[in-house]
């Protein structure tokens, strides 16, 4: 039992409840408290990362109920990595939002914190049904956040997003029911024990349940046939919300990693590596679709939204191949792409604010204010996203390419990833040169100058691409260890043996 | 009992899916509700159907599994909240676009793309 594990859940919960009651308090007080909550959450995530780095599993059993009978939170290297990634992204998005985007809705900070709470539960939980609950918590907050901001442009994408996710939740429940009806448990460690023992007619039920689960996680992660809701929803969302949503697709990827490596991993008997042969071609098709969308996008935010889909495809391809090196490479790229995409959303918003009625559309417009600063940020973000040296996206992609073993799969991965990266470079250079270089004479209403908060937030989030290169050694060591830990499912199963009563360590 | 139960779940789910595929928001909302009813019943049956059994292992030869009931309860609460939200969102869609089509407008009435005015957070 380790009570620290509840901190990333409790901190945003308490902060969010406080915000819910403070809707009419002065905005400076609400902002200070909300930002302090996010900062505390980042501190707790870093503490958990340091704890998890010794390679052991820590659990927190609610009500001291022995797993698999009670609900447990489980901390391992992967969960800690996701927590820190989310907390860092959230802090910068939050700083950006207090630059003005949080006005107009008294509950913005509350929703923001509840969203973080849902994400943190999803990363920490060791129970399939609790994962469903976490998804619902983060989704209902995200519905509110997606609709944040004035105007009517978000209604239709928001409606599509909500309806799709409600259907996804229904499918999730059906698959959970199918798995429970055969195994009689929903604890992930216990499932990893029970699934290899299934035989007879139960096998096809669990198989169907597992594949339906992949559909649900695929919807969250936005893989190919289920990705068309994403560009409209993300490009219409307020900038800090869109940037925070960069992590939402990664929740789907996290769930795929957790469930399919642990429950349907190499040791799962007849169900070993369920669905992974489907995932590889789908991942490459998702990558190709994202590149086509990026080439055809008419605004900067749509371009960045398609970049989210590109990164999902790039991440899932090595995961589906299942090698340890590929997993480590994917985790490195996961960090890089999440922060970069978040930074690009923030930069696009700043650009849109400086260009009058041209907004972030990729068209020529009169010369904008602060062009040098914004164009440098966009350049850094685009280079990192497209995977050009010397920034972090390049290293992520090189590691992914290196991890593929020789064969047809390597040929497919190399050709699709390299062609995709090349076309992404074209998409970014087209957008950047039109928006920043080609200017026409004309009158532009003098926009508000950039304030310190938004510049710092956008700049810092983008600069993480450089920081990741400097710290590439330690990060790689950590992701290597994470991949090794994920491939050793036996150690996870041992949490079932944790003694409960009277223990306090 | 199993046959009736399965038929009810099937009827609810298929009508739900049919209604979700409609083009107006009201049938979609009703379809989502029906789908969630079907899912809840399905989840309930995952502990096997039994009448007059105790929910405790070991005191009798067979038992009624209490866990799916807890799961269903959670799912009902969440589904209720989500339905309330999607109803409000549909009304907002109707008010914003003066049309209850799920895309905000009829497909055949879409002339040149109009400029979308956006006022962020002010």
C-alpha cells in the first residue's frame, strides 16, 4: 500500500471541487488556485516517476481490499511516464489559458482539472471497469471543454464527438461484460492469470470481447476508420483545450499497450497477441490518411489536428510489431509528439490572433505582428513534428525505423513512414511559407500584442522538443526500462500476492 | 427466460442502432438511450441469470453473482448523466443552426461554404 498513488487523482479532484464552488470568486483568485493545483499535480507526478524508476510495482488498494476483489491503483514505469507527460502538457496549457482563453465560462478551470483527474485515473487504474469509469470522467469533462468559448462553430463537431463517444462507451461495456462472463474478474492482473486458462466455448467469447475492446480503444486513439471526427473537433476547440486534447488520443494508445501487452500478451495461450496482426496495417493506413489530410488542410489548426492522426499511426505501427526496442522507441516518440502537437496548437492560436480576419487559414494576409517570434516557434514545432533533424521527432522516428526487423513488415514501415514524413514536410513548408512569408499590402486592425503568459506557454511547450534532445540519454534509458517492464507480465501478476491487512509500507 | 432475455436485448440494441443512424438529433438521442438499456441488460446477464439464489459463494450449491449488478448500477448512473448532456447539446444544436439535422444543416442545402465567425473566450 502506498498512499502517494492517490495524489494525482485527489489533487485535481479537490482543486476541481473548490473551483466548482468558486464560480463567482474573482478571476485572479480562481486562476491562482487552479494553476497551483496543476502545479501540485506535476510535483506529485514527478515524485511518482522517481518512485517508479526502481522498477517495482506499487499498488494502492481502496478500502484495503485484497486484489482482485477490490479496486486497485497500480503504479509502474509506464503509468508514471504518462502521468508526467500529461502533467507537463497540462501545466503549459493551463498557463496559456489564463492568458484570456478561460474567460467567458466560470467553470473552465473546474472542467480542466476534472479532465486531468480522469486522465490520471485512466493511467493508474489496474481494473478494466475502473478504466471505463475513468474514460467517462475524462470524456464528460472533455465535452464541456470542447464546447468552451463563444460562437456556434463548435456545436456540430461537439455533437458528433459526444454521440460517437457514447456509442464507444456502449461497446466498451459490452466487451467488458463478455470478458467478465467468462473470466469472472475484471482486475487486469487477475485477467492476465485467467485468460491463458480459458478453453472451449469461452474462448471465442473472450476473443470477441478483446477485439471489441480494440475497437473502443481505436476510437479513442483515432485509428483509421474511426478518425474522421478528430480534425473537425480539435480544430474548432479553444487552443489550450485542443492542446490538452493532444493527450486524449494517447489514452487510447496507453490502454492498448496496457491491455494487449498484459492480458493478451505473449503468455496468453490461444489468445496471445490478439488483434496485433490487424493493428499493423491499420496503423500504416492511419499514418497515410493523416498525411493526406495534412496536405489538404486549409487552416493551421486542421493541419495540426491531422498531425495528431499521423502520430497515432506512427506510434501504433511499432507497438503492433511488438518488439521491445520498438516499444521503447514508440514511448520516446509518444513524449515528443504529444508536447510538440500541443505546442503547435498554441502557436496556431497565437498566429490566428495576429492575422485579423484571415485567422489561421493558410492564405496570404497583411504582415502580422510579432512575426519573427511566431515563425521561429512554428518552425521548431514543424521540424519536431515532421521529424527533421536535429529535434526530438527525428530521434523518435529513427528509433522506430531501427527497431523494425528485416522483412516485409520493415519494408512497409520504412516506405510508409519515410514517404509520410516527406509529405508532412511539404505540408508544413507550404503552410509556413504562405502564412509567414507571403504578405500582401493591406490594412490590419491592430491586434492585442502577445502577453507574457501565452508567449511563455507556447514557447516553453515548443522548446521541450529541444530539451528532449539534450536529455535524450536519460529519457531513452527510462523508456528502455519501461519497455522491458511491460514485456515482463509475470511481475505485474505478483501484485495479486500483495499482503493487505495491517500492512503499511 | 434466457430466450426472452436475449430477444429483449437484441430488440433494444437493434432499434437503438437503427435510430442512431437517423439524420435527426431526436431519434439519435432516443437510439442512444435504447442502446444503453440493451447494454445494461447485457451487462446484467454476464453474471448468469438465476432466480431466488443467494449472492454469497459457499452457502448454497449455486449463487447469484452480485458484481454485475454493481457494474450495471455504475453504467446506469453514467448513462443517465450522458443522456442529459446529449439532450442539452441537441437543443443547443437546434438553437444554433435552426435545424435539428445532425450536421447542422440539410446536405442538399449546402451552397458555398460560409465564413465561420469565431469569438474566443470573450
